[in-house]
C-alpha cells in the first residue's frame, strides 16, 4: 500500500508523549514537505512558528491556564467550533468525547477531571514541539479561503510527520486562546492564530493513545452520482 494511504490509515491523535524531542532537521523536513500543500492562487497563507523552547511552551501554557482559572472561556481571533451545534455533528462530538472519558474511566459528571484533561492541551500532552499556525488577518477579513488552505496544510504536517515516525495532535483548544499565544510569542500585529499541532513521540503504553474514535461510513458521508 502507498505510504500516503498507510499514513492516512495509521494516523490518530495522540495525547501522551515521551520525553523525547523531535530533532530540528526532522522538523524542517516535515515543514518543508507540508509547504508543498496547494493553496488558492498559491498564496500559501500559513505563517508558522515551530516552538521547542521549553520555557516558551511553559510560558504560553501558564498564560492560558491562568485565563481559564480566572473563568475566561476564550480570547480568540476566530471561532473554531460551531456556535450552534446541530446533528449529526453534535451527536458525533458527544459520542467521541464520551468514548474517550469512558476509556479513561472518567465519570460523565466528573467535571474537575475533565477540565484537568482539557488543560493537558496546554501542557502539550508532554510533547516538546508545538507548531503554531497563523495567517494574516487581511486574509480572513470577510473571506474564508485561507482557512481551507491552512486546514490542508495542517493535514500535510500530520501526514509528513507520520512518515518520519512522529506523532501528532491537532489543537483547536489553542485557537480559543489565540490572542494569548500571539502575545506570548510576540508575533507581528497583523497575524491571527488559527490552530496548533503538537508533535512528538507517542507513549505507546499510555491508555489514552489507544483511543480510536468512530469514523462515519462512506455511505453516510459521500454521495456518488
Ligand atoms: C482542527 C482540529 C482541532 C482539534 N482540537 C483538538 C484539541 O484541542 N485537543 C484535542 O485533544 N484534540 C483535538 N483535535 C483532535 C480531534 O478530537 C480528533 O481529530 C478527532 O477526535 C478524530 O480522532 P483522530 O484524530 O484520532 O482520528 C482536533 C482536531 C482538529 C482537526
């Protein structure tokens, strides 16, 4: 089977990592390959920060968790999740979340553990590299094409990583605190954070990494005419 089909079939989001950095040359190869992602008018709207400095990652995580603890739900440039969840997407979200908590033995009503698990996002699940993807605010002012391009770029990064034996987890949780991240990273004013991707070597013994959420069937998602 081709390596692309293998990578697609074998990738899944990993949420516990070994204390092992992704070498800089591997990061460069992954991002170089992902840079070949097609984009409308070849605008390549992604502006990428690959952060492996532990002090910086801690600083960003601390700043987000401080906001969360102060009861602030988001401080964002873009609204990633739907404001009004409708079915079948609402049901899929609930089933996916419930499956993960069940696997981890977390009770449905145990909000504290759930929040703690969500906060793990901002400790990068123990991974040592996080890719933060921004775009120019002008690209997303009354236009959505850059989101499509940067989404494709996200998948390219994760599949390229897979080819180098590097695991990943995409993060919309960071989208919700995009302005905090932009401030901590001191990025230029014109940039808006879209998402991040955690990169690292998954802890194969971690139960959470065995989670394989259901995917909808071809019949459910595709209309052939
Ligand atoms: C744009 C995007 C944002 C996501 N945000 C998060 C996140 O913040 N935290 C997390 O643990 N998983 C996050 N995920 C992972 C999804 O939960 C995961 O992709 C989905 O459940 C399907 O599982 P799989 O990636 O293992 O196939 C995100 C995925 C995408 C594509």
